[in-house]
């Protein structure tokens, strides 16, 4: 790299040269760049246009003259292969350089993405030595990512959610308190309610054929699936097609209310479902079918308070912004939705309640929701 001279004719140091290159390229600092990723993700949720995040891991953190020279060459290469509207910055200061190619059209997106990746790779090869290029680890991340809820791994890409990582880190002590509350609360509930477990199990076996427990795949935090346990309230071998169809309409905002409750409020849930047994209908109305979920709380897959874990076919129908309810908080047995109307609330409003909880929760807020839950269960508002 040729070093420019200062006004008095002396040669500039590599560090000054890198800083000048950085200023010319408008490379953002770490916090500013991570904030830009979060903002671009929210813009993408509205516009439905994808963006590509390329990360170049330099593999070094010490500001040596050697990696400063490599950085200068990298910035030069990026300036030749990007648009002025693309954003370059530190994903991790002095270690990982990131670049966002924004507003990628959905049409022929595969060809566009391949072209961008090829352009950056060729520019780096042309500006770096073979040794320098091999020292850089390139990774490519597209938002929105294509979730595969059928897999066993987390489908959401953590590289695209640095704000959630930062929030979790800032709340580490509060999460520790929440986990202690979950462990103590679930153990207490399982011990205290064990006689009721036995009574319910006996009633289910005596009134219909099939197992006591119903197992179903649900989507947990970050989109990771887990096996969900409830007391069985339906007959065996039933068809879920009717429920799937209604859920899709509910999420799209086109579902008709299925009943009117005692207070004259519309109920957005299938209320005349012939798959449900008579004992199952009682268990659902009293929310007793949910009791086995205390086991999931004890395991750490759920929390006492949080959004309800959705079914895979629900998540398939989600709009992009709906995903926040499974990304930003661990699923729970009860939550703001349950104590604020349950099935009387339309789907978008339920998501807003879940997001409000995820972004502002505290141990005191959890205690408040837990104290309000028995009243909601007794009144049965929205439970069917």
C-alpha cells in the first residue's frame, strides 16, 4: 500500500492511512453499524426487500501494522465493489468488517445475491495477496432468512439480530432472576398440583380412548422446535385441516369471530370443534390442559411468563414482523395476552402484546402477570 505524505512532506503511518481510508469509505463504528443492521431489518420487514450482510473476519484484534495494511486493502476493495447506498462498518471492532447490500429485489434474488457475492470475492482477491486473502474468513447472511421449522436446529440467524444479543447481555442478571422464579415456581406447582394431575389423567382415560398426554411440535425461542406436552382434550387420529385453515385466516386478519362471549366480545377461536371430548372442553375452559407445561418450564424450554409457543404451520403463515414474538422472548404458560382477553384479541394485537412484554419485561412485571392469571382463568375470558 502506497503511503501518502503529510503537508510537511513526512510519510504518514499505516494507522493514519487506514483511518483516512476508513473516513473516505465512511466505515461506521461497531455500535453504529450494529444499530444500522437492526434498522435495516425493520425496514426490510415493511418493504419485503431483502438485504445481504457480508462479514469479513480478519482473525486479529491487535492493531499491528500488518493487519492495518490488510484492513486498508480490504476497504479499498470494498469501495470498488459497493454502491454509495451500501453500508460498511465494524461488526466487531478491529476484528470483523461488515458490509450490507440493501434493498435487494425479490425477483431473481438468487442471481442478484450470487452476483454480489462474486463481486466482493473477486475484488478482495484483486486487492489482497494470496496469503492475506486466505487469512480472511468470509460469511454471507441474507435477511429475511428462510426458516425451516421442520429441522432440529435454530432456523433464525443470530448474526442478523445483534440487538437481541445485546439486550440479552444487558439483562443477564434479570434473566438469572427469571430462571430462579421459573425453577421454584414450576417445582412448587408440580408438587402442589400432583393430585389434580392424577384426577385429570383418570378422567381422560375413563372417557375416551387414547393416551393421557398429547404431544405436539411447537416453536420455541429463536424459532427452535420442541415437543410440547398437554393433557389430551381431543379424540385420537383427528384431522387438523379445519384448524390450519382458520389459523391462516386469523393471521391474515380475514377470520370471522366464532362466538360472542358473555360480555358481548367477539371470540377469535374455533369454539365448535367436534374433535374435542366433553371432558376436554371442560379442561380447556379451566385451562387445566396446560398444567403439564410446568415440566417444560423446569426443563428451561418455556418460562412461567411469555408468549404462547406457536405451531409450525402458524409460523409458516406469519408476516415478517410477527416473528418477533418467538425471537424476542422465551415462550410461557401465561402472559400479557392471556390476562388481556386471550381469544377476544385479534392476532396482530396479540403479537403487539407479546412484543411489548418482550421489550419491557421485568421480574416485577412477571409477578404482576402471574397474580392476574388466576382471575383470568376463573372468569374464562376467551378460553375455549
